[in-house]
């Protein structure tokens, strides 16, 4: 590879012809062409400087050590991060090239225990977020569609990745990997030396395959930015005084995780002096958006599972009960936010007077009517739910625990 590849790349980026570059830099097109192909032994410093100035490149050029890491990052794990941080501390500039191939990626997902498939943007975002404070790390996405998958497609893949790196101006001195058998292949196909990092994986004994097979077992190896993707969401529903807030708290305690409180209650306190009588139609979209922020925050810091007090169907049910009509924004939130498990608590526990209860809502008739409204709205929205109607507190709690354990794959369903 010519040592002036970076100049060729800069000229391509600028979109000028060789003649235009030569004219602007005070040289002939022939001289420029020979220079770019490293045919001139001692190029004129004056001409070189003019050329670099025209291309907005620093001069004299400081040689940078450039490294590259290739990976699928499906998903990103702490072993990858260890490799990347070691590489990063050995070079001036590190390029991470994430390969994607929709067919292969779907097959990996179908053979996995993951509950949803990460999009290419999810995988890119994990890398971008994780390394956002390290300005010498550059993240790229490379389409491997149509190439024989690793390790059978070395010829085609190498030609493709070389063309990609040329077009991006990436001219690596080193490739970093933990895979010892890839080193001779990289040298043969790309002419680049490999630095092996932790080839026996003793420092971080983890692979993407293990996480895909059992994300909860290998939870500690899932980076902070990736964990929310794997968190399972449990919404607890029920009318006023069904005991759902207490249940959310108990479940979050026992599963050692976070919960999202009912934003509507906070809103009634902060905006309506703690009295639900002052609620009006225009409050419901604000309650829904506030609730979604509570949910997102709880998911971000959750330990495998998160408990959510009230869903958007319940907010809409309150809107219908109080205003006689649903709110389109709340409906959009119902459609957008789907929870992994919805538990509907029967409203059959003793009535407990609370700060934010609606007036008259404690009557047996009102409680039953609200519960029926919830059930019919869940059905209308195609939301599958588990109905918990046990009447003593302990059995009710144990039933919920069992449902959550089933969701987490810790207990088989009955
Ligand atoms: N088609 C082909 O023949 C071919 C050939 C070479 C490379 N590739 C591509 O290169 C990329 C590399 O693939 P991959 O499957 O190795 O990606 P990967 O996401 O599994 O791993 C990325 C990098 O992290 C390293 N790593 C993984 N676990 C580690 C741990 N616990 N500790 C330290 N390092 C660890 C791997 O060795 C690799 O260098 C893919 O995009 C692949 O398609 C393809």
C-alpha cells in the first residue's frame, strides 16, 4: 500500500479532479500522479505543504498508529469492550467495524432465546453510546449481505472490507481480535498484522452465543447500555384499591429491581392539589407521557425485570370513565408500549381509602364497573393478561411471583 493512500482518499472526499488539485497546489498533474503513487523519492516540501493545505490536512503529517476491530456485536458484551479498550490504548485511532447481514442476523436471532431481535440501529447505538467519551474510537457499519459467512468467505469478505476501508479512509496498521486462527488469514488476505488480546478468554470468559442463549444467566457480562434491551417488563393493573401499588413494591423488592410508579398519582398531587376531581381531558396526554418517562427510567436501571404500576390502558380507562371518551394520544401509547407480562389484579380486596381516589369510586358497583371496563379494553386492544383473583394477600403475592418466574424462564408454565 502506498504511504500516500490518505492523500488519494482526501482527494476523493473533496470531489476534485487531479488537474484541479494539481493547479491549486502549484504542481503539474503528472507530478501529482507520480507523488500519489510514491514514485518521487524526495518530494518538494513546499509542494507537499500546498497540497495538504488545499486538502485541509495537517502538515507536517504526524504518523498515527491505526487499529481496527471487526465484529458482529450481537450483542455487544464486556469481552468485546475489553478487546476494544486494550486496542484503544495501543493505537492513536481505533476503528470498530460492525458487520451486519440481515439473513444471517435473523438466523442468529431465531436460534436464540432472545425475546426480540436487535435492529442494526440497536447494535450501532450500543457501540456509539458505550464509547461516546472516547473521541479516538470511530464506529462504522459494514453490509456483509451476500458474502459467505465467517469463516468460509475470506476471499469475498476481504475484498469487500478492503474496498469499504479504502472508501472510508481507514488504513490500519493492526487488527485486534481474540481469535488466534484469524491472524494468518488477515495477513494473507489483507496484508495486515494481528494483535491477539486474551485469546483464551480468561479475562472475560464470555461469547455472544452464550448471551444469545441465556441472557439472564450471563447478565453481568451485558454492558450497561445493552441491558435495557433485555429487560422484561411486567405491568400490574387493577382498579383503585386493588392492591397493585403494594404488589409492585413487593415484587420489585423480591426480584431486587426497579419499578415505575403510577405517574398519574404524582400528577394529581403536583398539578391538582392532590384532588382527582380537578382532572380534565387535556391532562391525560400529559399523564401518559409522564408515565412513559417513568417506565423508561425504571427499565434503564432494572435488574433483568421491571415492575410497572399501571399501564396506558388504565389511564385510558380513567379518561373514559371521567370524560366519557378516550384520548387519541393515550391510544397511541397503548399501541406503542407493549409489556412482556400484564397482570390484572381482581378488585376483590378490602377497600382502602387513599389520597387520590375518585369520589364514590369505593362503592362495590363502581369497582366492578371499572374492572369490567379494564377487561373489555384489554381485549379490544388484543392484550393478553394473567388474571389474579386470589383473595388472601399471601396467595395473591405467590401467584404473581410464579407468573414472573415463568416469564424469566425460571419456572415452567402450568
Ligand atoms: N465472511 C468471512 O469469511 C469473514 C472473515 C473474517 C471476518 N468476518 C467478519 O468479521 C466480523 C468478526 O466476527 P466475529 O464473529 O468474531 O464477531 P464477534 O462480534 O463475535 O467478536 C468481535 C471481536 O471480539 C472478539 N471477542 C469475542 N469475545 C471476546 C472475549 N470474551 N474477550 C475478548 N475478545 C473477544 C472476537 O475475537 C472478535 O475479534 C464479523 O462481522 C464477520 O462476519 C467475516
